[in-house]
């Protein structure tokens, strides 16, 4: 299920935030297991990535930098104007127009946007 919500970063400036490849909480849907990135179409700018791309971009062994250390199979990447943005399951992708994106972990998203409301 795609979770999309409107967010306001500056007064009178609204964007759409999408929670990408969020692991399901329902045991019937495979609780805690996100889809493979190639099967995820939550955001049109996020594409599947590879072991080599994640390893070179993040300096890891093909996994995310932070716990729970997602493997490249479930991670995505956005080719932005300023380089590659790596997206892990459950991260929020905020589209700011003209190919500009902001990627926030669920924790940072909740700290920033939930505390502002």
C-alpha cells in the first residue's frame, strides 16, 4: 500500500511525501519484509539498484548504512540533479519539483513533520 501525504516545508509551499517500500505490519502480508525493489512502484523516480552501485555509493558491502542494514535487493536509488540518493525500505521521498527530492528516514520524518503539527 502506498502511503502519500501532503507536507509543508515552508509557509505556503506544499509537497507530496511518499513512504517508499514500507515493510508491512500485517503478518498475513509478510510482516517486516519489504518487497524487492524491482517489484516496488511507490514512487516514479525511485529505481532498483545493484550491489555494486550501493557498495560504491555508500561505501558498504552492498547494504544500507544504518540498522536494519537492508540489502541492495530491497533498496532503491533516485538519480537527482546533484547525484544519487539511496532509498531504504520505509524511507520518505519528498518530491519538491523540477527533479528535486528529499529522502528522510521514517524516524527523521516523524521528528520533523509530526512535531510541527
